[in-house]
């Protein structure tokens, strides 16, 4: 049978970049309300007031970063008075790194020379803000990393107190947090809590029809017609909903189409999708594992070690098998709940014998998890 071979330079992608994780889409629906609230918080600064601080909360893949970036684009078009600065706290995870980044982005100078004291850095920053008459609006994206690092209070304190260096200056703050278990009231220390006023903006997970809307829009933009059928898109939406992160869907489409391309086919098959799903799931899982703190990882490793197909394990079994330096019971329970939230495990309840038991089920294939855990070392 003669194969319908594609020429080497033929591609099924109209624009492959559309499926990259860092891509900022032209069309961005379903988040108008959140972006309006961000705008509302910033508006007073255009009339001589100060920016209201905001906290954006929502699990991974709910459009927080993209909403902020879209909003920042609008600010840049509308005014020079407010200077938006996006900071990725996974990269800049200390007080010094954050302010050094603010300084370089704002002044477009090279970073302060190493050895510059923090106080001097803040002084240089304040002087610049006063001289230029601007209001920096900083977005602490993925601020959970500052919290894990115990740097969050220091960063906020320094940002909120900058007007003490020069009276008439101020910094606006947008905090982005993707960890649903962080209770802000217990994170903020008293000196920060007394000066930090904020509004919370919630990013609820997308519904299946919203996921379908987002993915089909990307497909129309990024692929040639008829590469994916509408039934296949339904399958992708379903898999994406199970992982709860839209990135899984975007990555799945990209991989499946690449498999079809490599095989010189013009259409994606069910096998392409299944193969792609395993790989995309790994991407999601390794992202989740990267975000775990060291005590969480300790519990997770133990949980994975004890997982097997034949017996059910309980939270009690796991805790009893942990070494002496394992997290205390309250913390241990918090961690287990977090795994449930992150969809790493499912929790089943049963009343048995002396009391209520919680059964733990790993959502992923043990071998695949082990492979990813080994890579982490
Ligand atoms: N409403 C939307 N329309 C189109 N694309 C979207 C939408 N929401 C999210 N996306 C896409 O999904 C991906 C994840 O979005 P984003 O990075 O903004 O999520 P996030 O909430 O910041 O996640 P995390 O907490 O993991 O950082 C991006 O590639 C983004 O382009
Ligand atoms: Mg983000």
C-alpha cells in the first residue's frame, strides 16, 4: 500500500508556538472579571492615590499568570506612570533576589554589584522611584516559593515600608499563590499583617466547556484543518479535566500531532493520543513534584514505596513506617490532605475496627512516579 508520505518540510502545525507553555494567547476569555478587578485595584494610582494590593489565588493552570501579563500589557499601553514588573519567585526566591530584580527591571541598569547591602539596594531603588515619579507595580508570581523559603514576610515588609525611605513613594503589590492549602492569616507575621491590606481575586478551575473553548481556539489557530477530529478533542478535554491543569491538554495536542507528523500522517490517531497522554501526564506530575517541600516529599516517597496492587494502605500505615524525624501528626495530616488536593492521591474513608480509617490510593502508576522521583535526586 502506498503511504501518503509528507514531504520533509510539510507540517501539520500552522503555528507550533501556540502550544508552548510560555505562549501568551491573543484571545483570552473567561477571565474578564478577574482582570477587571485587577484594573479596579490599580485605578486609584492614576488619580493621585495609591494602588490597592491584591492576591490572586487558584490552583495551577487557571490563567493567573496570563491574566496578570495581559493586564500588564494594558497598563504599558495606557500609562508611563505605573511600571509593571513581573517576578517569578520560583527563580527569585529570596528578599535580595526579588529587590535586585525590581531594581534592574525598573532602572534598566545592570544588577547592583555583589556585596551591595540590602539597605543600600532599597535606598537606590527608592531614590530612583522618587526621581522618576513612577509607581512600580510588582507581581510576585508563584509567591508560594517565597512562603516555603520563609522570605514572604520580609519581601512584603520591605515593599510596603519603602515610603518610609522617601515619603511620597509607594509600590503596589499583586501576589499570586497557586497552593490551595496556604492560609494567609497564619503565614503573615504581625508586623506585616498590620500594614498589608489586600483584596483576594479567585481563579476557579475551568469547567469542561471552558477547557473545550480554550483548546479548540488553540487548535484552530495552531493546526491545519482536520488534523484533529471533534471526538478527539472531546477525549483531550476529558483527560485535561482529570488532571485539572489546562497545560496537560495543550501539551497532549502538541505531542500527538508531532507523533502523527513523524509518521508522515495527515491526521492524529487514537494511539497518538494515548501515547501523548502518558508523556503529558508525566509533565504535569513532575511539575507537581517540583513544588513539594522537603517534608512533603519525605511523606510522598514513603507513600509511593508502600503502594502496591494487592493491599490497601492507610494513612496510619504510612505514618507508622516513617522515620523518627518524620513530620508530626498534625503536619502529616495536612500533607496527606494536600496530596489529595493536588490530585496525587485519592482518599477513601471506612469505619473499621477501632475507628475511622483513611485509605490512600496513588493516582499514578507507581513505576512512572518512581522514575520521576529518581530524576529529582
Ligand atoms: N482563559 C484562557 N484562554 C486561553 N489560554 C489560557 C487561558 N487560561 C490559561 N490558558 C493557558 O493555559 C496555560 C496556563 O495558564 P497560566 O500560566 O496563566 O496559569 P497559572 O494559573 O499561572 O498556573 P500556575 O499556578 O501553574 O502558574 C498557559 O499556556 C495559558 O496560555
Ligand atoms: Mg503561573
